[in-house]
C-alpha cells in the first residue's frame, strides 16, 4: 500500500473462537476486525496508537458505529477488510469499512472515532500531521 493510497487493506483469518456453534462469525466480531484494520491503517502511515498516547497524550474512541450484514463469514475464511477515511475534522474521523471474501461483501460499516485527551477523556485536536497523512476517500 502506498502512503497516499486512500484505501487500506487488512487480511484476517476467521478462527474457531470468532464463530458461534454453527461456524458462523458472531456479529460483534466484525467490529473487532474493523478495529484492527483501522489500527493497521494508521500503522501503515507511521502512527502507532501507543506512541500517540505516550507522546501526544491522545487516544481514539468509537463514537458511532453502524453495520450492515449481507452474508456470513465462516470458520477459516480469509477476510479482506478495506478501510477508507470518508470524513475528518480537527477532532473526528469517519471511516467506511468493508469485510469481504473474494468479491463477496459480507459486512460493511461506518465508524466514527473521536480524539480524546488520554488523561481526562475530553475532546482533543488530532495532530495536524496525522490528519494530513490520511487522505480522504469517497464512500462507494
């Protein structure tokens, strides 16, 4: 992935622990997969969440999440989670994410995160360099 590419791709294997008795991914686990993909998107651009907390004194928290389930992921599937930033402001970033197997979309979602002061959990401005490092994309 190029640093200026607006779409980040993360692959994750579905393990037995991610599924219910029928071998289908439990719905809440898509949020976990998407969280990992957002973390990797930042990492690809040179930002580690623990370093941001230590050096800049900030953390990110999910403010809103909306998921659309289309088809089930199953045990041992290799999911491709696509992540793009579709909105950003000095204190918020909006992500559009898709979990798919091959060309088949299984789940899509919109997640908004806010930047908070790590000490007091109050809104905090996102560092300008970080905002500039993440290009905006259009939601498909």
